[in-house]
């Protein structure tokens, strides 16, 4: 009987020993092309205000170039990600004839351009295209109020929608 017990224990001992098992687990992450634009504040996304200043008359051309936080557009896209920036027509609905609204039904004509040469209107179909470099890229844009009849005194403004697509 003792021999039988010893034999059974000898046969069972490999079954009682600990065994190591290994397995694999798959991990995956997908990095999507991404861009950021403007600055984020408590009131939302903004590019600041491009201010033409205070004028008594509009019989001379007024020009401005956007600066960071004051009308320039900041875009930061990942390395080698192409992007495009479009700007709508604002109050007038037309990118070729933008207008700031003033007192009553008074308007003041202005426009935005893609460069300091004021030849290409920054529109909502072609816009400005560039390729991301992983750093902030500032697109200053240029703005112009052409000489025109001086409208009634008051504050004139417009709000434009900027679309960054990639």
C-alpha cells in the first residue's frame, strides 16, 4: 500500500508543479492628421480684431496688415499636413465686396487680401494653402478700406467666418 501511495505521488508530482504560460496582446494607436488654429479663450476661438483705427474722413486709402492676436491667423498643423484657410464674405455675403455695417443701414466697403501686394482677395473658395511644419505658422493677411464717400459717423464692424481644412 505504501508503495502504491509513493507511486501515485511520484506520478502526480509533475501535475502539481507550477507552470508558466505566455501570451501576447496587441496594441494599436492611430495618429490622425491634425491642425489647431487661432487662440482659445473663455469666449471661444478667436484671431483677435483687425482695427482700422479712427478716421474723420475716408477720402484716402486705409491699409492694415494683421499681427498675431490682432487679425493675423495662427495655424499649427502637424509636419507635412497640407491645409487651406478660407474666409467668408461676412456681412455682405460677398468676398469681392465685403462691407462693415454701421449705424442704420450705413456700410463701409473694405476687403482682405492674401499678401501685402493687395492683388489677391482672400476668399471662401481658393483661400490660402500651405503645408504644416509642426510649428505655429502666422498668416498675416492684408486689409484695405478704399477711398470712398465718408459714411455717417459711428462704429462700423464686420465678423468673418474662417475655415481651416486639412
